[in-house]
C-alpha cells in the first residue's frame, strides 16, 4: 500500500501514457463528444516485429518491462501474464534467476493457510502479475472514476492502434480554445474526444534503464509499446517461424499439382 501511494502521483501521468499508447477503451477514459473534438490520426511508426519475418528486440522488451514495472504497474494490471513468461523464448528472455528476483519485488496475497487466514509472501515465478487494486471500485476511486484497463492484450485493441503507440505516449500539447475540458480530464489530440482521464505519465529520466540506454520519452514509449505488443502476442515469433516452412510447402505443392495437371490432361483438348 505504501509503495502504491508513493507512485500514485506520477502514475496518474504515467497511466495516461499507457492508456493512450495502447488504445484504451474510450468508454473508460474519454468523456468528450465527437465532431470538432474527434481524435487526430497519429503518425505511423515502423516496428522491428512487423512483417512476415519481423521479430522482437530482446533489449527493447526488457526495457519495456522496466517501464511497465516502474511506471505502469501502479495503476494497470496484467492478469494474463505470469512472471515465468518473462524467461520464455520469444519474449524478454530474462534469466531464471532474474525472473525470481523480479517476482520477489512484489508482495502476493496468498492462502488460506491451515488456520483459514490469508497471508502475504514474496512473489514467485509461477505467480501472475498482481493487480495494484483489490477490486474495480477501489481502482475507480483512485482514478477519478476512470477504470484503468488491464494491459495484457491492450495492444490488440481496435482500431488503427497497432502502429501509433509512441505518438500517443509522447504528445504534450495544449487544448484548443474551443475545447472545454471535463473535470479531471487532460487534453490528448490522438484520443477519442481529445480528452483522457490521466495526465501524461512519462518524462525524461523517470526510469533509469539497466543497460544504460538514455531514458528519453520517445525511447520509453517505444520500449513499453513493444513490451505490450509481446504480452498480447507472446507466440508471435513462433507463429512466424512456422509460417516459413508452410509457405515453402504450399509453393512446392502448387508446382507439383500444376505439373500433374499438365501431364494428366496433356492429350485432352481444352
């Protein structure tokens, strides 16, 4: 609880970053009308994991987890991701020892014990990422009525959110003169209604990357966006690797079928 309160202030700004970047459901974070306040199209981005042969940048995924842990985890849960996933092939690929240490940073409520009581213990690799709130009502109360969405698969949220996350995380512009911001809302040109319940969360140096990479807002945005893409599609690389031999097989099968067709029907008038 103490740790959560400690991060609450910067989290309201950080969660905005995440929510914006990952296309949070407009119903939870936006209260403005369409029309003149319709969301602007953010600039397109290039990603190393896109395309038929794309793959994740391991260093970027590890930095992205650090941004999630130190910024986003204060408000957003990832209920479908376990700590052990961080060491599995195709992801950040932390060592097993590192994953044990990362999991132990969290306090997990477990039980009941032999007396029927719940108890707290350090996290283990088999645990799933814990929620920062006990329930949705507590989450809404801490965020002005807005419910921070779970980020496990937020990268798959529709529509046109797959290529613009960093832009959504790094923008900092003032509202236009004709935009009346709601109470507790913040201007964001790339979000539905151009208003969002959380302030921009990232600022220069909020995270100190373990690998020495400069923690600029753009760098943190891209890294956490890559990490969230992985949490939404942890088997992306495996799927693409399987696609290569399948495509080769289909090409060879097509050639074989065509040659068989030509041979079988060679004496038949067409």
